[in-house]
């Protein structure tokens, strides 16, 4: 969750997933794209046992994360677990490459099923027909068979020998055609700021942010505000009043850590709007209106309710952790000590959600928006209300209607 100002976090990179059956050429393709031996290439089925991630710059796409996945019809002992990881990659993919091996086989039910799945989710797809050896005629025939399925503007087909580096330029151009038009056009701070605004950041440096480090949401927000030509002033909660006294006029916006929402609200100037990093990321990475709606269900909870807290970080539990300690403490103080609260981290997320009365998602700074939205869709399908850390804290402290979105 820590970050440096000069690096692009993986969560902010375009995620491109490479999918297909075992030995179709997926790993070879990744290695050719990266110019490195990123994935092990072998004739032995099931060599790729987990998602292989590679962050890199791809012209003209910009910062990307390439994801090499396990084979679709993996029949090895660990096949089922590998395919679960492949499903995670499907949730993250903003562009999908489906590799069709032109090796003479005629059954492409698995690949076509995957193509239909991505089309239903409106995910751009590149059907890459991998020419094996001298099978160009077979590949051309396969492309002709796919023609009826490739009418949509977000589906492209390309003939390519995955083992030849000289074909990479054509692949990059094909991917560029599929890049979502509105990709990376959203601002973390949305319409809350304009050029020349003074923005005060309240950033408690607790155990979650070790000495000389800032957590990722703070780094990303600072960089964006500077890019938007705002004046950025940073302070900690205990120095809030001093910082305000040093300013010649109240700041147009105050962005705080959600943990000190109430304190900052009680001490802020009436003219200054207030929000939090977590609330900003609720809109940037998720669906803020849905989260606000989900927060309305908090009052219907009881001591017998079951709550799921989902955090994206995979750090070891720390004292005063917001997801593992602070929010559970606030809920149990209001509804009873015996309330069942489950916590998952990283990519872990229950398949069965119907037993929960509420899901509380973190800001999601470690994942791309596509992945967070996939979780939201699962909650909607299970009819379980969902909200996020900052919205929850604002609601529990009685100031949700007083903060800016």
C-alpha cells in the first residue's frame, strides 16, 4: 500500500489478460510482448500454475499489466484451483486476448464460451489466432469460421505466430484499437476542485504509514492535485487547527483520513467542503451512489447480523487497523459485542454472499476499478447491500449528509 511519486501503481495500469487452453501459446506470447522470459514455456500441460503478472510500458497503450493465465481445460491435479485464479484475472481484465491455436483441432467450445462471457460484460476482446509452423491455411480457415462472431466493434481478430517477435508491432496496434475510449479519464477528486483551489490534506501518520512513507491513496491524490494546478497543504490531525490558522483564507476543500472524520468536521471552517480519501476512492474505483445506498442499511443491523469486511491489502494485521479493528469496534459498540464480522483480504472474496447482511469494501486503491466493480456486481446479484470504509465511518459518526462527493 506504500508508494513512490515517480511510479505508476499496478492498480492504475491497463490490465490485459491472456486466456486460452494449455499449450496454445499464451506464455510464449507474453514473453514476446515483454521481450523477456517472464513465463515458463514448455510442452508439458499446466506449466502456468498461477497468474503471471508483468507490469510494463506498451506503446501506444502506456502503463500496462499483462496477465498470463492457466489453461482453460487444465485437467491436472491443481486444475480447479488454477482456474479459480483465471476467473480472478477475468474480473481484472480491461482488455482480453483469447489465443486460438491453429494446430488442426476443430473444437473451440472453451474459447468461444470465454468470448461470449467477455462480450456479455462489454469487455474488448482480441481473438489471436496463433499460427503453428506452416499452418497458415488452417489459421486463415479458423479466422473465417470466427467471422460471424466478430461483428462487434469491441472484438478484433488477428493472425499471428506467437513465437515471432517481428509480429509484435501488429499486435500492439490491434490492442490499441480496443483500448476503452474513456480509460484513465476520471479524476480521483472528480469535480470537487478546480485550478488554483487550496486543498488541505489531513493525513495521520499512524502505524499503517511507517516513518518516511505515505500510503498509496495519499500519494495518488497529491499527484493529481498538483497536475490540476491546485495548492496542496498537508498536515496531521493534531496539527489541523494550527495549519488552518496559518492560511490566509479557509481552504476550498479538506480531504481527511476517514478515521478522523468526526474530529476534522468539528474543527473545519464552515466555508470548507469536507471529504475523505476513502470516499474519493469509493467513486474513483467503485460506485459511490451504491455505497451510500448500502450505508442506509446499517441501522437495520442487529447483534445477530453478519457483516463482511473486504480489504484489498494483504498486510499482516496491525494494531488499530481500520478494517480489522476500528470499524468492527464501532459496529459492535452500537449493535452488540456478539455481532459476527468476517474479514477477507487481497483477492479473497466469498463465492457465497447470501448469508451476509452487509458488505463493507475498502477504498480499493490496490485493485483496478474493473475488479472492484466485479465485486459490486456479485453483491447485487446476491441482493446483499454494500458500502465502503469511508462511507461507513461517515454514516456511523452522523456526518454522511454533510460531506462532499
